[in-house]
C-alpha cells in the first residue's frame, strides 16, 4: 500500500503507462455519507488487455473513503481486490 499523495500519484502514473485498454463497469454501488466523512463501496467488472493481445475479465470490489476538508471532498483511502468467484 502507499501512504501520502506523492506515493499514490507515482503509482497511478505507473499504472497509466501500462495502457491496459478495456473498460470497467461498476455495480452494487453503495454510498455512506456523514457530515465530514463518506465511503463508497462497489463491485466492478473490468476487461483489460494484460499484454497477451486479448481482453481478459477481472471482477473486483472496491472501497473509497473520503474526508471533507475546507469544503472539498478528498480521497483518503482506496482499496480494491479481485473477486475471482464472481460471475457477471
């Protein structure tokens, strides 16, 4: 996992350079919001080219946690993991 904006930004840039193509579709999205904190959980089905020249499916769940700072919602945590048992 990564801590701090610089570490996260560097990892996102690394992932973007992979140019996996494909698409992602989110389902089962649930939003939980308070006055200054919120969380979104979801299930996603993705199709990406992992280098073999064909699209492969990947099923995932994700959680994003936000905090309200100075009137702006900021992402403070993101987690996703594969769910190979899900069938879409």
